[in-house]
């Protein structure tokens, strides 16, 4: 088959990710093309790889035309009626390397870079991409492969470079509801003169990610040119990583891991560290919370991860500290974007309403980073951090960041939770023995968080506190009675244990 | 989401395998459904699992309607305008077991049966199915898993049972062009009174499969009721396995293995043996040809496979012999369906035109099976087989089989190859040192085989024969000059080496 000219028909259908084109069966037959063949589609200088489906009637796609799904239109910026060129796609070079990994060979830097570029360029089918992800999971990855994968992922997308020092970053492996320390640690560091280009994720299975909570205060999807300007003027930002196109292979790999709930260690290390490398971090604090329901279940696993993060940071020239923390219960009171944002502002304003567990954990971590980045003397980090918070310096830094991103810090009293609510009361007096992260997170999601930002849960009591029969343990907030009911059903007898 | 009633719109689009349904974005939004969600679609008592795409306009799919691709229509026998029910599909139970295999656990008989049933029921996405296939490839399979997988594959499709004895079967691992021994061995066995329910494959990457060659003589896609009748009346048949729905998980697994050219040993053993188990074989001869270009490269690997086949046969109650043969050059003269069929008929008619290598190999293997099945005394098998061939008894059996399948044996002189031809002549005198299976197979395919059944290659000389400069080595046959040229380009200096 030689390159073939065809007219685009917009099918008005979206797959969510996979790029599809459709030929009439007559054209397909003449070109000896079959369903699932992989084609290169070109318009001008743009091209993409798409999978072929076949139209069995002229009505679906007439001969001489090629039906485009939305993802294919977007990829080459085509529209209905455009003329495009079609060719059979060569099997991507990376398929040979994926096969090598399947067969237990160690991949080279060049081979991993080729695979990552083919992933980012949408050149691999689900079968090929899954084979790669599963092979790295079942075969494991050698240290040299993880370093190469990290660099390849970093090089496959945008990079932020500021030419300033120290560039401080902070990452939590996650899994603990309400753990919004980032939104206090970042302003403290910025107030101390650190450069803090913080990119965060949105919630996937949790009631709020840092990006969702920050979005209550300011836009979080900003162009890179704007981010550079903010760093120069303010010293830090907090934005959604998904809008920055850092290490874009990551999302495509996560889509494969998600259905089987696998979290291939090599991939996870590489995807986190690639993003830190892309923002030019010089100093990085990695928090690994442990406890039932958080992502890392025990201290042994946490130490193993900490060692690997350290080695990888070393190889990438990033100074690193890892911190294993208690992830056994939610941190802070609010769970859900608006409720968490309110906690954060109360804390920055040193209000009596601020959850002290969140404040203290944030000061502790900010203190470590201040010493690490040379902004506080050894042993004085925590005191420096506390002073930056209590003097209002951190609140000032937050105000400048929020305004630079195009937002405005509201009066926390005006950050009202969703109007329907339900108070869960203690059925007996005693001490709170445990609060189940997974159940609380699930209930907050059923109440509507993060899609309804003002929905969620407000914890009145924490583990270790005493409570009397009939006193409130927590409040559920939602936009409808219906969603309240869903959330209530989930809060069973294991959610909060009083002993 | 509760079950939702929608009206089917036939989209007239085929994916080749994956089942797709499309909802208007308005309906999808109301039901909180997203692209790639997995849905159960029901019509009456039939149901299937399909993947959701989203229509972005009323033109593609109006609200209240659900767009069906061809594979989904076929799966539940629906047509345009039908009312169907949609539900969110629960994640299939087998996903948990696939995860267990990924994590290195040994799967039980029940777990493997669940996976195979979900594969056959189209309940797994490409990501999940690929994860399973790759996990069995990289982790390997324990003997108990291979036995369980074989039984599960056999139980997931149709079974042929005849209540007769001995039921003799024969299988070649393949990879050798022209190796059409099956079409001589089967009639010899039938002539000797064996029951021979032979299912074969079509060519995937070769110029002809046994099913393609048999189809030159008779229809090869027959219903099971007809096959039972033929066994009762004639004692044997040779049909295309794909039409019988034996071990239907196999094709779905092969589709995953194909892009990465993997041939997971456990899967391969299970898929071959499941089909033999399904036809009720009591005696099975397994041929493993070795040599460069054939599927098994060396004797060590062949012996390893032979041992595993033996163990599996033992566990399934099938008496087995394995035979490691020379796969270093093509067997027979014709390569391509018509040319191979002509060789076979010449051989059955004991014509001087019959390729003696094919005749001798077939008699040797038929002899082994005759002794094995108790139809010849020890040491007398080969002589018995030769007598059944030379007396015309095998030709009679073939005639009865072909006619029972609805065909007729033509005069071999009328089996004309495609009209365009090219004779490859020796560029020097000498002895033929080697003939390259892969190059010959590729050239025959480029000439048009098996899609043009009369296209292919006819070998005039074999390895070890002497040849004079200018004498013909082989003839290429094709339906167009164009295809001849393609084939000639492939026959390079390594195809036939004269020393």
C-alpha cells in the first residue's frame, strides 16, 4: 500500500483515549487493510498513529473517506472535510525491546527511551503497552533501568528550569485523607526564600488531591510561561501537574495499572522522581505515611522504598530526605476540597479553629526542609517554620501565590460546606480508638467530593480523644439528601471505634 | 445506575474483535458513565459485555439510543431498533485471579476455569487479558496449572464424542512449508479402520494450512451434527478447527500473543491439547519438526516440549507419542493450497509425479500410529501403511471423506497453478546445500498464497540433489505479473544455496 489520500469524516465519537479511524470496507479491501491494523495518519506536518475499524456501509463511512474519532481529530488538529494521508504504520521499534524485557533481559537507557517515546507518541496498542507494564511488574526493574526510565520519562515532556537555588520540593506517597500539609509547607518555604515549584495531582480514588483543594482558592491549570513568571515574582506556586505535561508517559502507564490495582514499584519510583527532576528540584523531602489503608502498609516496605528513592535521587543529582510518618488516621478536620481549604486558611491565619495535628505536622516537615535547604541552622528548622507561620509571613506568601495564579484568598468563614448535613453522634462514652481511612475516604466521595468541592466530611474528634455519648464525632456535608444517605450507609461500625 | 432501556442504533462499524457500544454524552452524563466503562448489554436471555464510547452529537447517537458496533450486535443477536437493557458490569471475578498470577501465586483449577470462562465470554478488556497472558509467559506455569488450563479451555467450548475406539489424532507443531503429511496420514488411518476426527488450522503466517489445502477439495466449515454423521459413515474427516468452536479461548489468547511474537509455552501446550481432548482422542502422535526457521529451533527444546506434551497427555488420559523430525527444508514440491493438494492426490493415486519425500514421511508416521493404535503388529506399521496407500485403500478413504464433506476429488492434472509463472534457474552447477524455509514461505505468500489458492511455489529440486547450471530449481506461480515480481524480489541468494 502506498500513501493514500482520503477525506475526513468527523464521527462525533470519543473513546476516552485510544485513537480510532474508520475506512469503508471497499477501500480497506483494496488496500488489503484489516480491523485493528495500525495506521499513520498525516495532515501537513502533524501525524499520529491510529487503530483501524471497518465501516460496513456507505452511510457509516463512504469510500474515499476516513472516519475520525475525536481523539484522532485532536491529535493532528483535523476537522470534517480535511484531506489526510494514510499509511500502514511500521511496527514500532520499541516492540522488540518490550519483547526483550518479557524474556528477562535488562533494558538499556536507549531502549527505555525508545519505549517511553513510543508511549508518549501513542504508537503502542493496549496489548503492547500492557505487556511492557506487566513485564516490569513481574520481572521487576534493575536499579539502572529505573534510573534510565526516570530520565526517559523526564525527557519525554516539558521541563521547568529557573536557574535559581535552592529549588525545594516535597512529595507524599499519599493514601491518608485530609493530609493537606503541602498547602502549609509550601507557603512557609516560600516565605523563607526557597523556590518551590509544586505540582500536585487531582484525586483519583480519594476525596481530594492537593490540586483539587488549591483550586478552591485559585486556578491550577496554568501555562508554563506563566509559571516561570510566578517563580520569578513570588518564588513558588501550587498547580495541577496534569496541566503542565511533565512526564506525560505516566498517565498512560497508570491507565494500564489501574484496572488490576497494580503499582509496579519501578514505574512508581520513576514517575514520581521524573516529575521532580522536570521541575529542577535540588532538595526533596519524600513523606511515606504508613498504616492500614495508606498506600504503604508497614515499616519494612517503607524503609525499602526510602532506600530506593534515595538511590534514585542520588543518581539524578537531587538531594533527598525520606520521612516515614504515621498514616494511621486522617490528618486535619476537613475532608473534601472546600473543607480542607478552610482548614488551611485557618491555619495560615493562626485561627483557633485550625486543626492542630495538621499545623504541627506541617511545621515539623517544613522545619526539616528549611534545615535541609540551608534556610535554618541545624536544630532550628522547626522554630523557624513556626515563626514564619505565626508572624503571618507564610500567610503573606500564600496570598502572593494565590493572587499570582489568578485567585483570591476568601474569608474562611465564607468557605461554606454543602448545605445538607448529618451529624454522626457517639453511641457511647469513651476514647476514640481508631478512625478508618478507607471508610472515611469512601464516605466523603459518596457525599460528592471532589466533584462537588463543598461536599465531604468534617471530623470533630480524632484518635485518642475522649468523647461522651451523644457528642458529635463527625459531620457529613453534601449537595443532596440522597448523597448524604449514600455516605451514611458507608459509615458502619468499623469507621470510628470507641473503646 | 439502575438498568436502563435504550433503543439500538446499528453503527455499521466493525472492530474485528472488541465489543463497543456508544451512548450520547447527555445519557452518559446522567448515568455517570465514562468512556471505557464496561457495560452489560442484555436482550432477552442473551447478554454480553461491551466497552463504552461516547457520542458527542445527536447525529452520531441520539439520546435514548445506544450505538452498537457489529461485534456487539452479533453477540446478542440484536438489530437496529431493538430495545436492550444496559447495566454497569461488575469487575469480573477473574481479575482478582489474574492479579494473583501477576504476584507469582499458583492458580487453582477453579481460578483458571473462571479466567477462561471470562475470556470466552468477552468479559475482559485487552488490558486484563494481556496481563494474564504476559503473566503466564513471564512467571511460567506449573504443571498443575497447565493441566487445569487445558481442561478449562476444553470445557469452555464444544466437544465431539463418538463413543468409538481408537480415536486417533495427529498434530505437527508446524513451521515447515508444504509439510502436508496430514492429508496422507489421515486417509491411511481411516482406511485401516481408525476413527480420525481431524481439525486443522488455516495459515496465519504460512502460505497454506492443512485447512486451506483441504478446502481445495471440499468444504471445511461443517456443523458438528454433520461431523458426527461423517464419523459414523466414513470414520474420519479433515475440517477447519475455527468453524467447530473447540477451545474458543485459544483464538483470543493468540490475538494477544501475536503482536509481540510470543508463544507462551504453557498456553501453547494447553491450546493444542485442549483441542485433542475435545475431539476425544485416545491416541495422539505429536510431530515436532526442528531446524532453522521451523518453530522449534533445536533438539534440546524439542525434547523439553516432548516431555511436557507427554505429561499433559498422561494427565488427560490420552496415549501419546512424540516424534522429533527434520524440519530443515520444505517437504513435498508444492507450496500453496492448490499445489499442495495436487501433490497429495498424486501421492494417493501413486502417480510418478508424487513427491517421494512427502510420501515416505507420511508412510513412516502413519506406520507409527497404526502400531500405536493396535491396527498393525509391532514392526509392521510402515509396511501396512505402504500397502494401504499402494492398493488404493487410502485413496478410497480420501474419496469417501471428501464426498461426505460435500466435495469431489478432481483430476490432479486439472488442479492448475495460477497462470503467471517464473522459473528460477541454477546460476551454477553443483549440489543443493540448503533451501531456506522462511524465504520460500515468504515468497509463496507474496505470490498470493493462501488467499489466491492457486498461487505459490513448486520446488523442482530438494536439498542434496545435484543440479546443472540453467536447470530449473523452482517455479513461482501467481495471478498477476505484479505478484510474481514481489515474490522474485524475496528469493535472494540465501534462498537456495548450491555448493
